[in-house]
C-alpha cells in the first residue's frame, strides 16, 4: 500500500519484554519508522529528535480494522512524513 517495509520485530521478540529504548534503538539502527499508540515515543522525539521517525496513532483502543482504516486514510501524510526531514513525528487521528 505505502511501498514501505513492515516490521513485526516487536511481536516476534516478545515485545512485552522489550523496553522502549530497545525498540527505539532497533528502529534507529535499521532505518525503520515506529508506528505506535504509545505516547512515550513521541516524547522521545521531542527530547532526542530523529531518527527514528514516529507515526503516532491517536485512536484509542479500537478494533484492528479501525487502525487499518486510519493508516490507509493517512497514507499520503505518512509518505510525506517519511520523505520530509523536517517532520519527526506524525499524529494520525
């Protein structure tokens, strides 16, 4: 859809045991964008800048289908976010 690689690393590595720092460093070292509902990652962007970039999903606890729709409807904004060095964190509502 967006022409970007998707990463299931967090799930495959028992993400509940991975710290935000481990996820952040992995994404930074491997040139990945973090897509999350966790407010800690946008706060890291504010403190440390990027990389990695963050897409912050501001949809609360909703079904997976609604998360998918949010990402699909934000596809153009996500593409701009990934290609613009001035944008570090994108909020999708």
